[in-house]
C-alpha cells in the first residue's frame, strides 16, 4: 500500500503535510498525531486525508518541500504515532501555560523598551522550541530580547513577525455578522482586498462599516464581487445618457436585484423603469442598448 498523505493542523492556522502508511489502522480527520518537526516533535490534529490532502500538499510548500529550490519536492515525513491520552494531557497543560508565558514575554519586551505587540505564544509539544508571534509597524532588533528569553525559558526561542490579518486568524473572534472570523475557521488563504471591491458593490466607504476585527477591509467583500460585476454588465453605467421614448435621459442609478433603472430627463423629472422596458425603448428608436457588453454612440451630457 502506498503511504497516505495527511494534512495536520497545529495551533492557529499553521499546518504541514505528513504520510501515514498503516493500512490496518487507518487515520481519520480530527485524530491527534505526534509528528517529527525541524527541532523535535509536535502534536497536531488531522484535517484532511488521502486525495484531498495530497492535492493541497501539491500546491503548498509546507511539509512537502525544503527551501525554495527548483528540485523535486521531498516526500512528506511519516507520522511518528497516534497521540496517546498522556500526550494529549501534556498538550493541554502547555496550552494552559501559554498565556502566562505571553505575559512574561510582554514584561521583557517592556524592559528592553521595544515597540512591538506580543500577540501569541506557542510551545512545541516537546518544549524544545517556543515561538512568539508579534506585530510591529517597523523592523525590530530583538537579538538581545531573544537571548534574555532563552535564558528565562531555557529553550530555543523563535520570534515571528506577523501582519494584523494573520494575528486575527490566530486569535480568532466574532465578526460583525455574529459568526467566528472566516480567517480563523475555514478561510485558510488570505487574498488581497481593496477598496474597489466595496465601490463596485455600492457599499458605504465608511471604514467602520467595511473593516473587520483586524482593522483591514473585510475578507467577505470578495465573496460576492464577481456576481456584482457580472450583473452590472447588463445595465448601462450610471451617468450614461440614453435616447428613450420620452427623449434624452440620464442614468442616475441601477438596481441589479429588482432589475430597475433610475432615470432623469432634461427637465429634472425622474422615473423608474425596468431594465427590459428600457432596452425595448432604446432599441425601438434604432439605438444600440449601451450595456457594458456593448458600445453605443455617446450622446451629449444633459
């Protein structure tokens, strides 16, 4: 039997890929396993197995290859073993201690007068490494801090600077929708989000209305963006002038859900018309309906 690729998640959004070759004892999603990492052993939970994990591994550099070389990716390491009840007990104990560790790190950061925010700490299962996650606006020279912390905790110290979006994904929270953050539950890849997405959807540009807990633009602005862009292609653009059954009118706004168009004529009289009726009026006059999918002769502005 070929070894089965599995995806293992650790604290936060960290994940890596390993192999499982025990056909008599198949691995399942949510099983806890002990795996070999760069400096010792760590405990994580299986989040994908088989073809699903293999496909993810093929598009990820975590656990499947070493470095940024163009060589053939290395095969995932084999899982050491399933986690025992004692392993899980140790895991719970070190997780319970991590907040106390974070507070001690914050004290040392203040003592060294460093401008950085300590977001989270993570013990490796065997305590051979302590990873400290922090955010900072500028580069921080933390060499002296690392030596101080290594002396305090007597283990290898790794300080890792992350962005505010990654910080929100690690710490989690509840969004304005009333649900847990997407980035800390199912959304594993954080795609770029810009203000143009909000403009295309005619949303309020008030930062407090379109920002998430991380202070950046909401990830969910991207979810329906393609629908809005596609739907608007059937409508004339706002500000466009059209020749209709009652003369020259200007498009003031469009309603893509009710398929209506708001128009205003030269006398500033306004009306609301369905998209179908507007298209009929324009085409009956021999004009080409100026949707985004077609081009029409420009009329002088009203």
